[in-house]
C-alpha cells in the first residue's frame, strides 16, 4: 500500500472552511500533526511519499480531493470550489509515474472526498463540491475499467467521506444524520455515536483502520469489531473541516 501526501501550506490558515468563524488554525502545529499522521500511515504498513508542489495553495494538504486513484487509472478532479482548481496540476506528475491519467472537466465538478470505493463500486456524494455532471463524467470514465457508480446525497457534510467510510469487512462506518438518499440497502451501517459526529471518517491501510484521535466510543466500537486501530491527533485539520482520509491518496 502506498500513501501520497502533501505537506501543509504556510498559508493553511487561509484555507476554505464551511464555518468562517471557526477556531484559528495553528499552521506550525498542523505541520507537527501532519508528520505524526505520516508516521501513523507508516506504522499501518504504507509506504509514504510527501509532495510540496502546491505550497502556494492554502488547502494543498487535503490532497485526497485532487484525484481518484483506481487500480487502472488516476482520475484528476475538476474541483468544486474555484479556489482549489489549480491543485490537481501539481499532483499530476507524481500520479503520472504510477497510473494512466484521466480527467474530469468543467462544467462537471467533483472532489475526491466525495468518492468512496468499495471493491468495484464507487459511491459518489452529491454535495456542495460534486454535482450531477461530475458523477456522470466519472461514471463514463470508470465503467471502461469495470466499476459501477452510485450517487448518494450528502445534505449534512462537506463531502461524502465526512459522513461515511468503509471498514475492512465492507460495512460502512457512518453518521446517518449527515447522509441522504442513495446509500445502497445491502450495506450494513455501523453508526457513530451522536456525540462523536465527525468520527465516521477513517482510512484503511490494508486491514488497519486509521482514524483521528478524540473519538473514544467510536474507537472502542472499531476495536470490538476485531480491527486493528491506529489513531493520531488531527485537531488542526478538523478546524479546517479536514478528516483522516483528506490527507492522503491511498492505493495499492
């Protein structure tokens, strides 16, 4: 398993946020937390590479949104917010070394944080950053490689993966309050506690579940299901609406 990450920008304090009156972001602390995040991924078994190509972009650390990396291709995203649309170009050279490049173009918009892969199925969030044209454009690309795309409405979160991610056995760890229509009924939902609404975002490195610290009841539930769990403090990224998966592109 490989993990492609991007170092935090010195301008991270200016990054986009759903709530402009949120806590201030400590850029120096974010750098330290990002180093611990990379160590967490390495402990879980990932080979970690860090880029610094987009340091002029405040949101560069949230590299997941720039691309969708499948076994057969890397799809560069047409990002939903205009202020982030320069980021995929900085990531492209690293992806080009490992995958054929595909692209989604405007007026279609899509962020990688809205795309949850479970086997050969891609659940794609219809959110404030991903529109119906983006879902259709992705489907047109990936069906050539044998993937099915299913749209899920996301009324309560920035991205689908803020509200729902997969556990190693295919169950979905989810905050149902943030999900709308479209989640296929055959998926078993493991709900996070109501007082830990941000706990539904976890990243998988093999069978290891990687998560942000600070969600003790969710952590206990994940361990009770028999999964190895690694956690680290990601509080500065949470202040910027960031989650565990946001900080890396994971692929085999």
